[in-house]
C-alpha cells in the first residue's frame, strides 16, 4: 500500500460538474487514486492513521493540464520578430541542429518547470520524443507526446510519420498509462495532404489522438485561403483529421465556417494567449468557441514563444483578452478559466474520466497552492468568496507547494522530489550552448515566407 495520503484542512476546489468547493476540506488518496473528497473532520476520523499532508492555509485543486507545449532550450534568444521569420531564422534551424541528448535535457528542464509550477499533464510537441518519454518517466510527469512530423520540403529534417508510429508502438500507454503517444503534425505549411490522410489512418488504427497547429497568423490564413479556396480548419476537415481526439493549437483567426466545423466534429482547441500576444498573432475568439460548445483547454506554447511555462500566469491572460476583445468586463468568469485549465484540457486529451477534477475514482493528480502570501490575502469565503478569483488573477506558479501525479508526491515544500533541479538546469545549460553553436550552420541568409512554398 503506497501512495496513500489524507490531504486535509485546505480549501478543495473539486472542479466537478457543479464546481463544488469544500472549505476545510480533505482529499483521500489511496493507491494512486482519489478515494473520497469531503469535510476534513469527517475524513480525518474515518481515515485516521493515514499519512497526512497538511493543507491548512492552502488551496487544493486538480492538477493543471498544459494543452500545448514544446519542450525547448532557447528561451529568450529570439525576441521581437514576426512569427514566420522567427520560425525560419531561429526555430527551424534549431530543430535541424538538435540532438537526442539535447532533446532529453530540454524535456527534463520543461517538465521540471511544469511540475514546480503546478502542471501535472502536458501535451508536448517536440523532436526525439522517446527522450521526452524518458524524462516524463523519470520525473513522474503525465505526458501526451505528439512529435513534430513534417514531410513537405524543405522540412524533411523534422520527425517522420514512421518515427511517430514507432514511438506509439514502443511507448504509448506506458508508465502506468502516464505516457501516451499521439500523432503530431507541425503545420499546414510543413505537411503534405498525404501526411494528413496517413495521420488520420494511423490515429484510427492505433486509437490515438492527433495534435497540430491551427492558424496563428492572419496572413497565413489568408494565403491558405487564396491558394486552396478554403480556410485552414476546412482544409483539416478535407484532409480527414478533425474529430473528438484532435487538438488544434492557437485557432486565432477563425471564420464562422471553421467554428461550425470544430463544434460539429467535437475538435478541441488549445488556447495560448501569451504566445498569441508576444508573436502579435491576435486574440482567439474563445467566447465564440465556448458558446458553440467547442471544448477549449489552455497551453503555454514553448519557452521560445512565451517565455514561461507557468500555467497560473497563462490563466490570467485568458479572461483579460476576452474582456478587452468584447470591451465587456462581464465576459468570462474565473471559474470558467479554472475549468479550461483542468477538466477542459483533460477532455481534449480524452482523459476526463481519469483526471481533470477531484472526484472519487479519478487518478490522484493534485496541485496544492500556498495561499499564505501577501498577494493572496485576504482569503475570504461565504458572501465575499475570492478563492477562485485569487487563483486566476493573483496566484503564480511560485505559490505551488505540493504536486501529486498518480498519487505520488513529486513536489513538496516547493522542491522537486523526483529529480535534482540543479543537475537538470546544469545539463540544460550545457546542452543549449552546444546547440546554439551547431545551429549557426543552418541559419538561412534570406528569409522566404513559407506560404510562397504552398
Ligand atoms: Zn506551438
């Protein structure tokens, strides 16, 4: 009997169907799953003798799901550039120069940063993802891996569908189901129509999902429309990849027909507000998606575009952008944002029966924040309850005290227990210095806008 804990004395945000909150509540974790959620006094009496995690002054919530991430090392090195120029001059040459060992260092760094800031599940798109699987296995992270597949010239140095399938065969549903492998496709400008059709076939054959980039740039959406006569999501539909197990990142420029298609096919969106702001992509129509019943989760994107993987910081930008988009302060409540960052992400990954809320029978993926901080004071319940508002608007990843995945304590007292943070940082530092040196050879002299190759 391991991984048994009584988390008690905290405010428990269950994120169940009625957003139930237990003040002075407890969560019983048994054999990696949630056995019961309820009042502290009752559960302390019922489960006396169980190891206790004292959550007094703390807030207990479902582990956060980061629905769009790229493991990476080049944080802060390519700033203030238009998205496709930035891809061509900095990011794509980096993908070309990357080695397996550097990929492992990047995933270790990004998963450590994620866990320490309260994220328990990531949907990661990267290269050499058998090494991302190693990192997730080692650190205890729950990870859905979707390799960067590209097959359109000149992007042949990315991952191949054959590699992706091999990764599915070797690593899907390993580590007690914590590691899952999906089909990953980079972007419409990076993949041929045939790649999409094959991806759809493989996804069905292996019963896995598909992750790809929806449109970020208005210019790219227009160029695609000019060339194909349809909008990007229509093109995805024609190529057979939309459905309830498909997650489209960004979805910034969305025509009515595209929203309808996503709603009708049950396709989910991964909203990445900070990346969209920093790359000047635009404001995604999240309220329009939610009105149509489209499932939306939240992602940070990578450290090269954000430059942080702090999902609590990310959550704040979601309602702020929608309020200013509508010039209406009543739009989008904090409770909706918390749902998107937990059960919304879980649903997009097909994992909402297992994670995403604190309910009996679910896997014990739990994040505990320390609210005994000046910036989280006052702590009010009842008529002036501010617990969820403070979570979305005032908290940050550095307030995360304890994190459990599969009932295992991975972070305690703000320290990573499943890895040596100093060694992970040192390894990442060495790796990026080598990577940047080797990348020099692949940086193009001239920039060619990718839609000219469509
Ligand atoms: Zn991305």
